[in-house]
């Protein structure tokens, strides 16, 4: 290996923010043609390290070498011109612009007199979109695309240059399985062309499937690099969080109580039809299915975000119409949305206020909000969910991606709703906190609340649910009890293999 020049090296990188030493002398070597995973808990410093490499942030000290050349990444465009392309965890697209304009942002092809050469722009973009097998055109407005498709635009951006290194920061968080296959093909292709790929993910299956080596960060410090083929989930977890995880399910079977929510024959256009189920107090009802099966849309209807065409919703046995989220909350229904960045947080507001936002009315003592009560809620959930922040005054926008998610989850958990719906509760959450969130969900049920968990991760849905509703193409295929469910039967149900007579 000594004859090899690395694609890039980071040496002793230090980066501090007020109150936070995000990177404490981190070094990393990426070889050409390898897929190098970067792992660590939420807030460990992964995205910060990549922002330094990608020219988004300047380090306090340390060196970056591209090949043998020490270099400074003055800006993202500068980094790109040096062959380092960064696909962000948080999407950074201009929603008002077209796909093509986003893909070549800052580098639009021009004719004489500086006018944009639209034909060439669209042609070049179309060639890249072709490779990605996407179903939209260069002219589509980015704001009209789904989250997953926006992610594909970010990826398309990376393919416009002759890259030496491409960074993927949690790229699969909002992708469907089919899109993941395309992404993994893209990565395999980059690798074959000798590009060094840096891949950040909390998903172990992807890490073991995709990567050659794994570097680990913990609390801003470098903890070592392992060959993927020579390590195990246990070893990685131990290095990342410094302790063993208890993954056994907490058996706190609550007394299952009365039906809190019942849905009868609910239909909504082509999104889903004839959906029926009930969830009782003390129970966790899982919803499992492929992306696009209609689970999120059912949840959105229950939360007053969509109007059903037919069917009934009953709360505590009484039929209700839920016209808006405000009405839903007033009736004790809460939804932790899938797209937490777009729907769940005010990034410029501090951690405490984001967490207690929906409860401000309840916490009011006279005309003032009881500060102490709010801070107590914040402290409680910061400890439970291990939210990494110097204090409640920190702006949510300054937290790491996973810690932002924890704030949204805490916000809804702390309201103790009658019916809590959580859509993909642990997406982007590290392994340690994942099991904490599962425990909190079980605890809520044990305390007599009805909980609905929508998840695309089979282990998660099997782990937290008392019963599981399997959906396929907008229909409920079957409802399983935790005693009868098996992985095989669940897979068959959600792929529509099982005849609906089994219901
Ligand atoms: N602009 C900022 N201002 C203040 N603190 C910041 C800023 N950006 C990051 N931090 C802090 O630096 C630390 C590292 O954050 P980073 O985003 O690198 O974590 P991460 O490893 O990517 O985590 P995740 O898995 O949650 O995405 C965190 O404590 C975070 O709150
Ligand atoms: Mg991150």
C-alpha cells in the first residue's frame, strides 16, 4: 500500500464552535478507489469534518492534502474545482430553480456575452439524469420534487465534475429501496474509476454491504480505522459509544385498554383505499410497508393534513372530522413527521423553545410562560435522549442532524398525546439513542397512551410493536400480532405476494 498515493488526507483537524470542540485533532486518509465509511454517534463530528474538507467551514488548525499537495479549501466551489464533491445531509438546493440550474449552480454553461446556454445546460443535465434513471426532467422545478428526488438532484450535482473524492453524508435517509440500488450503482461506478468515496451512515447493513474501511469518531476525536471485512457490529458499536448495547426488548406489556382510535374504510384518492384498523391504549401499533405504500398519507389524514374521500375516524368511540393539525392536537393526536427538517423545527429558535413550542399554552403561568417548567422538560429529554448541545440556548440549526431529530421527537413525546403517531422514529439516529427511543415509545404505551409507529426498518417494527399492519399499494394487506408475525410473512405481505384473503 505504500506505493499508493492517497486520494486525500486530513491531518490533525481542529474545529471549535462556541462551547463545543467539534473536532479535536482528527486525521483521516482516503485511498483512491475505496469506499470509506465515517461512523460515530450523533454529534460526534462527522458532518463537521466533511464541511471542513468540502470548504464549507475553515478549521482552526490542521492540514488537508489532495494527493501529495497541501491545499486550502476556500469555499465549496473551490473544493469542487479541486475534485472534492460534497453531498450534504441537509439538502441545500434552491427550490425555486430548475433541476438543471441546481445541478450546475455557479457553473452554468455560457455563450458569448455571458448568456446562459440553456440548450447545453439541459442536454448535459439530461445525460446525468439518464444515468441516475430518475423520472423527472432538467426543466422540473426542484421545489416540486419529493425529498427522495431532491436527494437525487444532489447526487446528480456530484457527477458533473471529474471528482477525486465524493462525500455522501447520510444519502439514503430519504431514498426508496429502488433509489438506493441506483445510488449504490453510482458509488460502485465511482469506486471503479478510482474515486475515493466517503460514506456516512448509521445503518449497519449499508456499512457492511458497501464499504471497504471504516473510520470512527467519538466526541470529536479519532478512534481508529478498521477493515470492514475484519470487524463486526459489536466492535463498531463499542468503539462508537464505548459501551455494550442491550438490544433485548423491554417486556413491559401494558394492560391493553379501550380502543383509542379506530379507522373504518378510510380512502383518499389514489393514495390509499379502504384502510381499517384500531389502536388501543397501552398498545404500539406498527405500520410496515415499502416507501409509497400509503402509510405516511394515512398518518397525515389522521393529523388533519389530508381530507379523506370516504370512511370514518373514531376517537374513543366517537366519530370525528379532523380538519387541521390544530384540531388534531386539540383532540390529542400528535404526529412526528417523517420530514422533520421541513415540518418539525424552527432552525433559528433555541432548543428549549423548539421542544416546548406546542405546549406553550399549557405551561403558561398567568401571562408568562413558566420558564422553569420549560427548562425542566428540556433537561429531562436531553438526558433521556442524550441530546448533545452545550445548553438549551443553542439554536437548533447549530445541532448535528441526529440531535435535531431528537429535539423533534422530544417535543411530541413530552406532550403525552392520547394518540401519538411517529413516522420513521429513528431515521438518522445513532445506534445507542435508537434503543432509547424504542424504550420511550414502549414506556408511553405502558403509561396508557396509544402509539402508532411507521417504519421502513423491519427490526424496528418487530422490536417495538404489539401488532403490525402491513400495507402494500395503498391497501392494508394484513394485521399481524407480535406472536404470529415472522420476517417472511411480513416481507410477503408488503410485497403484495400474499393474497388479500389472508387478512
Ligand atoms: N454551526 C455550529 N455552531 C455550533 N455548534 C455546531 C455547529 N455545527 C456543529 N456544531 C456542533 O458540533 C458537534 C458535531 O456536530 P456534527 O454535525 O459534525 O455531528 P455528526 O457526527 O454529523 O452527527 P449526526 O450523526 O447527528 O449527523 C455537535 O455538538 C454540534 O452541535
Ligand atoms: Mg451529521
